[in-house]
C-alpha cells in the first residue's frame, strides 16, 4: 500500500510519519531567549482573539516574545479572512501545527486534517474536520502553502534558567496527544515522561493541539518536568466562559491575573485568559460557517457556550 493510500484509509486519525521526531531533538542550544514568552496555540483564525493578545502585550514591562505554535489557521477558509490572519501573525515567530502542515501538503496525499484523533473522538467529527481542511486548502495561495510548509515543528527557548520546549502536540509528534490532560493524569505515562525528561533536557514543555487546557508538574527521576497546554487561544476553553487561553512563561509576575499557574526556579508559568470580542467572532464565524456546515456542526456550541470542561480540571495537581 502506498503512503497516500494508507493515509486516505484513515484520514484524520493517522499520525503521518513526517510528523514524528525524537525527544532528543530538544537537547540543543536554545533557538532564542526571552524574559517574557507568550505561547499562542490554536488561534483558529480568530482575528478578535489576535487583537486581544496584542493588547495584552501592552501591559507587560518589556515586549513579550510571541510564538504561534500551530493551528493559527482553521475557520478562516475565505481569502480575505485567511490573508488577514496570515498578515497578523507575520511579525512573530510561528510553528506549523497539523492545520498548516496539511494546508501545505499536496491535496491528493489524503492525510485529511492531520489531527490524529484518538478513538474517543466520533467519526463524524473526524470527517467534518477533514472537510474543513479541504475547504481551507482551496483558499490558500501557493506562496502561503510553501511558507507554511517550511515552518518548524518545534522550538527551544531559554527563559531565565529554564529550557522551554515549544511544540504543537507532544514531545514526540506534531499531532501527539500525550500532553492532553487525561493522558498527563494517566499513571501509565510516567515512564514515558521520565524518558522524555532524560532525553530532551527540557524543563518545561508548552503545547496545544488537544483543545483542552492543562498544567501539570512532575517530579521525575531525571528532574522536574512542567507541562502546560494552553488548549485554544481562539475558542472558549471552559464551560460558560468565552475566553481563549494562552501560556505565559516569564521571569517576572504577570500583569494579568492568571487563571492558574506555578512558579519554579524564579520563572512564572501561567495560563492567561484572552478576553476577545466574542460577539464579533461569532458573527464572523456564522457568516462563513452557517448552520449545517461542518465547522458549525462541530464547533458552534463550544464557541457560543464553552466546552464541558472546567478550570478545576486544567489546574495543576
């Protein structure tokens, strides 16, 4: 069976081989250093959230380094909307998530959305995500495809004394789910986490991809390991709340009240709420994705009311 045939057979659930890497890749000199780092995962084309994040930086004592760690495109499957998001993040560091990777991939390969959804996700949700990606591909200019495909899958930052691995999924795959809250709470993952800590030499991993925020702090044989998953910057993260969430890692306390966080080695690791104009985003969303469309069926209830998930589930334990 060819690669294209294998991917097509399970589009949206398979993790393509070119998504994978070894935890050893993080044991390198930092790609950049920062006193204040914002990690913005899962913007999903939300221009209102992007504007709110830029406003948040104005309250910092020094300009934060902002990294968009993938899936900054998604709902923006319309030429002007796509261009606005692409131009909006252009001044900042960016990494590709599965969305950007599959936008750039030839459409006949058949990887679908590249989400690598676990079995717990219903097949109709997977199929709709594949449909959204196909529509997004159609509006992406060829130059943008090439540029997005060339973005890195991971970065290493130095914040104070800490090495920070920035990923989209987890420490071994762009679309990995092992930094999801339930996986981090699974005792069977302890050996894998210990291996990641030993091989990566990373103190903190910042991720996204799973759409559910989480912060966990582990005491492992090879040292302490902190993992923070921001969930989604451009969608609601908690029940009854419209705010997105981003990760802030900095040598100084946040000027914004954190939703939750930890301090280690003098570095503040926090989840911050992104209070964007929800009405403006919903109006833009429903204009492009009316009732019955794949994005409306999969996401409208979350965008309007928040997911069935609480801050208590996300907080460190």
